[in-house]
């Protein structure tokens, strides 16, 4: 029996943990750490992980779970409402990008067949990178996020005909090319049709049957079965594993179990997706980069610049705003995992030369490594190019801010004008206490400032912005933002500029309460602790405890910085737990996208009474519309916030997007 050592696995895990810790510490995307681990542990350096089809396949499973999670957000009604993005923008992107890349390569003397194979490979984008970053930044429902996802879905579909055309153009395909394409299209339509028709009918009853057993273990096994089972069926039909997982997620998104499934699948997704990026890092070949670096750089430039330009021009032609078009273009400018597959297939049948295949592979890999940095700078790039057209992308006018705050002294400087900041501002205004606010949501600032609110667009991490906002004349500062790293940065600047300033900071994590006070904050207010104190106060008052005693009890706890509330027992309600079909009232929000059925409809046309739902409010842009008039009509991009039972919410969302439950 051969001896199998765990040493390479342990070393890879150790290197992964150390790398990701440093990535988190320096705010570098963790996927770059995984790419680096793959390069160090792979054949390029230490050869701790063998390069084989098995490791590549295991890495692809990570994409399967990622696409399954995305599918849970994109139900079939929502996908139908986005069909213009998928088949319009996505179809044009694949076609025009391929033609543009082929044109550049053929001008440089590359044969047509080779140019076609490389053009198809470079037309693909990375589903793993784009979806992961959109999900992490909560931008899936934003216009550029929907555009990017629509294009990625079309790319997954386009892989099928491209994988047929490449062997056909090499002369190795038997029979008629059009017959093969027709059969592939028929097989794809049949498989997807069966999955959607049959899946819609059996998914809910099947999950209900499993849920009645009241076993979290059984429920988790069933989720894995559905995810991998549907992915296997689509792979058997010649489609991608990722597309099948996406379909499985969409089928489950229309059941009342989608919220539970999403929580259960997350650990598998994140771990396996990390392994996918490790397998990508293993593909980096230093020798190929050194021997053919000129071609690598040319293809890298073609991939990033030409592809982004094509996507931007198509999106603008389809009447999308400049900022959204450019952001979508930047998100999709890198190469993708399917590009590796196409190049490998093309190389085996002599559709590309070994040198061109290595150069194209290296260019795709470099673009994937550069993608997180490019996407992290997307806001600055958009601001630089379109600051003259879009108010929300203009640079901060420090002079105008300084003029506006010159008349203020002993005011409260509020940093963060979201719901918390606006609530504080409204209470202060009622008491005639002057305040001035800073916020980085430009649209919200524009609307609030137009309504007469003392708020300006500005990054409080910049000291000159704090000075222009009147920090030196302020009586105190209130930090309400929910990004604790930014709060630390801002607090550090305030203490360096004015050490005696009273600062009251929000802490969404209890661990930051002591940290912020140690940094110099007068008080750090814990979200969770204050909620508990408010509920405890109501309970004490309801039991006859005098108001003064309640007030004194709460103040003593606050003065001790919640010390008496530490060392609490942890129970099952502190984490997401399994339960049978829930009948509790839930709150849910969804966006009317594309050609959603409810767009243009009025309030009285909504079936909320029939579905026992309550429309809490509507968010349009950054405004909140409560108690709208009966003749109020919905527009594309409106966010509906409703309350009700989960199954009724899903049914109502389906009606709003496609016109039927």
C-alpha cells in the first residue's frame, strides 16, 4: 500500500491561512492570497499540489456552489425580466468582442482559425471573480451588477456553440457543422426546459418532505444533492456545471426554503471557491512569461482595454448611463476560467500554436490577478472620466463646503448620513441644535442637500475634508457609519488633529467598543447591546419599575461600557438554525428590474391583500416613499419592501417580476 503523506495538504492550509490573514489586515482581496498560494504551492515553485484534472475539477466545484448562491438571488421571474441584458447586452458582448480580438490578431498575421480560438477564449470573463466581488460589495441588485450578471450568464450559454465550432474549424468534426449546432441547441433547450418545468413542480414538495423530518443534517445533504445533481445533469447534456448550479439555485429561489439554503451552503461555497483560486494560481508558468513576454503583454492589453471598450460602447448604445456602463465594462474586462478550457481544447487539436496558447493563458491569468485591483479602483476611474456629467461623481468642492460651515460653531458633526445619521439630525433639528453631516452616497447627499439638509459629499478619511466641515469649531463628532475599518481611520485622524474633541462612535461589533474608547472616543455605542437595553427598559417599565430607576440602571450599564453584559451564554438562537417550514412574518426587499411586470402598475393593482402581505415602503433611488397615493406608479429600479410569510413574499415577488405566481 503506497504511503500517502498529509504534509503537502497541511503546508498548503498553513500558507493559505497566513496569506489570507495578511490580505485581511492590509485590505487586499482574499482571492489574490489564494492565487499566490496556488503559485507558491503549485508546479511553478514548490510543487506541493500536483497539477491534474482532479485538482482542476475540485476547483470547479467551488464555482458550482458560487453560481448556486447567485441563482438563489436570481429567480426565474427576475431572469425573464432581465432577458434584454442577457441576450441583448450579453449576446452582443460575446460576438463583438470575438470579432474585435480576431481583427487585431489577424492584422498581426495570425491565421483565422487561431484567431477564432483565441477570440472565443478572451471573450469570456471570470464568473468566480465578478460574482464574488459583486456579492461581497452588495452590488448584485445595482444596475452595473445586473448588467455584469446578464453578460456572464450569456457567456456560459455561448460556451456550448463555441466548443462545437472550434473542433469544426480545425477540420476534425464529422458531419455538417449546422447539424451539430442545431442538435446542441435542441439538447440545451430540452435540458433547460425539463429542469424548469419539472423542477418547478417537484422542488417545493421535495424540500417540504425533507423538512418534515426535522433534521438539519438531512436538509444539508439534500441541498448538496440538488446542487451537484442538477450540475451533473447539465454537464451530461454538454452544458457547464456552473450553468446547472445556477438553474438549481433559481429553482430553489421560488420556494420558501431559499433563505435557509443560502445560509447552509455558504461554508461549502467559500472554502471550495478558495480552492478554485488556488488551482488558477497553479497555472502561472514563469517560463512562458519570460520567453514570450511581448505577446503576453499584447494579449493582456487587448483583453483589458479592447474588451472594456467594446462592453462600454454596447452598453451606451443600449441607453445605459455612462457610469453604469463603464463600471460593468471594468467588472467584465478580465479573462475567465472558460478561457483556459477553450485554449486547452484548441491546443489539443492544433487550433492554436503552443506558444500562442501559453501566451493567451498567461494573459488571462494576469488579467484575473489584476481584476481585484482594477475593480477596487472602479469608482475612482468612473469619477475621473465622468465627473463633469454626473453630480454623484464630482470631486469634493472643499471651498463650497468651507463657505457653508463658516457660519457654524459649537455644532455637531455627523459622519455618515444614512438612516442612523438622518435620525440623529432630525432629533437635533427639533431641539434647534446645529449640525453638519458628511456622507459618501452622492445621490443621497444630492437629494438631501436639495431639500435643505446641512449635508455635503465628502470622504471623512481625508483630513482636509474634516477641516472644511468645521471640525475645529465643532462641539462634538458623531460617527454613524457601519464600516468599522473606516471608523478607525476617521477616529485616528480626529484624535491626531484635535485630541480633545468629544467623539461618539457606533460599533456594530462589540469587540470595537473598547477599541474605539481606547483610541480616544468619549463613548462607543454597541448596536446589539443598545437594542437589548431598549427592550429591557420596556420590560422593566411594564413591570412597574419607576422611570428614574430604569434610566439610572441603563446609564450605569453604559458608563461601565456594557461590562455587566459580557460573558453571556451562547445558545442556538445566536446562529442560523434549521427549522421546519416557517410561518413567521418576515421582511423582504426586491428590485423591479428590466421588464418587470409591476413596472407601470399602480398601488391598487398590487395583489397584496390577496396574498396577505403589507407593502411597508418603496425606495426610489435613495428616497423612501411611505404611504404612497393609490395612483402611484412603479418605475424600473424601484425597491419594494414588504412584510409577510416567506412563501407569500416569494409568490408576490414572482408576480411583480413576471405577472404570475
